[in-house]
């Protein structure tokens, strides 16, 4: 049963909307992939975690689309089992031997980066959470830690405060 009471699904306009709605109905969520453009890296994000589980939508940069889909789907399966994410906590076992961490994305980035999620949630009458899944560099060091490999920042822009 969805976590949002009285939620009204948005009006389906095209085949992409039908796919999104079918995925949410069949699996509980949908994964959107955005190609790199200009100086923006490619990224992926979920739609449906907040609707289905009351959990934040997840955005991830720095991975190829197959790996990003697998990561987001693994998080979704954990939500199905009752996982409740906490911001700023480290979670092991999602990416090889490395931890991942989640940080809230300020609303000022929502439309630019996750416009399709904004379309989906447009009628809930309040904000919905989107968290960035922050990945460490190839040595396991996070961007806010000393000795982080800043070359990784080219593929993982931080959308956090």
C-alpha cells in the first residue's frame, strides 16, 4: 500500500508516462536516466520511493546507467524489506567494497535535475525529499574528506549544501 494517502496520479500524456506508471504499479518505482550535457554529467534518479514507501527519491551521479539502475533497484528492494534511510549515515555493500552516503538535495535543484519527479508529485501539496547518493572516489574517500580525488567531481557534481 502506498505511503501517500489521497495521492492522485498525474495525467498520462505519452509512452514515457505509461512506462513510468506501469513500473510504479508493477515494481513500486521507476528509474530515470539523464544523458550528460555540456558540463553536466549523466545521472539517474528514482520516482516512486516517496509515493510507495515514504522514503526519499534517490539521485546518483558517477555511475554508468546499468550500475545506477542496479544501485537504485537494490535500494528499492531494501525499502520493500523495511530499510529506513538516514541522512549522513554510511551504508556498506552497495558498490563493491565501498560505502555510500546520502545527502538531501536542496529544492532549488529539483526542477533542473529531477523535473519528471516534480511532474509526478506535483499535486501532493508539499515538498517531497530527494537525496543524492554520494559515492566515494576509487580509494573510498568521500568529497568532504581530506585527500578526496577531485577528478571524480567531474562525474559526480554534489547537489548538497
